[in-house]
C-alpha cells in the first residue's frame, strides 16, 4: 500500500476497529493495533502508555458491548511522511464530544498499521 489514499484508508479502518467494543475488550486484538511505543493524552489530560492502555482499555468507555459506543464524525487523514498517517476527527460518546488526533505508523516488521500517538481534547457544551 503505497498510495496515500490507501494508506489513509488503512489507518481509518484501524482507528474504527479500536472503537469497536469487542476490540476494546480484547487485549490481544488491541495489542495488534497499538504500537509498542504508543502514548495517549486523553480527554481527561491523563497520559497513557502502551502497557497502561492495554490494562485499562477493557474498562474504559466504549468497551461494554451493551454500553454507549463512540460515534466518530468528520474523519480526515493525511500522509505527512512515508509510513505515517495523521487522522483528525470528532467523537461523541454519551453526550460528551471530543476532537481527536491520531498518528498511525506502519510497522517495518509486519507492514501493519499501529497507533503510535493519540490525543483527545474535550469540546465544551455549546461549541460547534
């Protein structure tokens, strides 16, 4: 996959998989999507490492099959460098909105896309 549109499509598909409650509840599936050097700055301001996220993900919002699910919108992507895709989008979950930014990088070993960095910023109520 060398075409920029194909790279963005692959990262979008992986991002959407991470929002799936079955993936969030499965350490094995989540491991396949997170880069070993993964870092997140969550909407709460908390900094998460790879190990912390894998341990907490089954208990975080969006993991319960019968609970609220992330509703993404306005997802766009760009390829700032070979093997790197930057996604931006917005989510809604249980009435809370966040603007999100993700950096996906292709693994040199497997060629799979893995989430390297993610940041969520809460959108205050009443903001467009």
